[in-house]
């Protein structure tokens, strides 16, 4: 599993600034992310994190783990496999791995 730098930064911001529920979820995600291989990715100005995820997923032919609705829809449109949390305790997979 790989964690790219823009995602780690986004999770750290969520832990620090958002509501208790979002902070708790982001903190849990960071704990899981600590077990991933970390890759520093340069983030050009004006480029969204989702755009970086989509580009890297296509370049690396990778599966993306996300619960973000908009990102999942964009990934479906380009046939990138997705793993997401379902019913708070199950993992679901969409697409061919």
C-alpha cells in the first residue's frame, strides 16, 4: 500500500481542524497510513488532490482506497478499481483488480 504526500497532508489538516467525528476518522486513517509506503509527490499550484490521485492511479495502474463520493465517481468513469469502507466495518471492492 502506498500513501502519497498530498493525502497525508490532507489527513493531518482534518485531524487538526474539523469536527470531532471527522477528526476521529482522519486520525484512524493516519494510523492505518503509517503502515503504508510513503511517497513524496510534488503538488503543483492550482492542482487538486483528487487530480493527483487520479493521475497516479492511472500511471501506476493502482487501486484507490477512498470513501469520497466525487472521487469514486471520477475513478469509476476511467475504470480505476476502488476499495471503500461500507457500513463502518466492511471493505467493498469495485472494479477488476
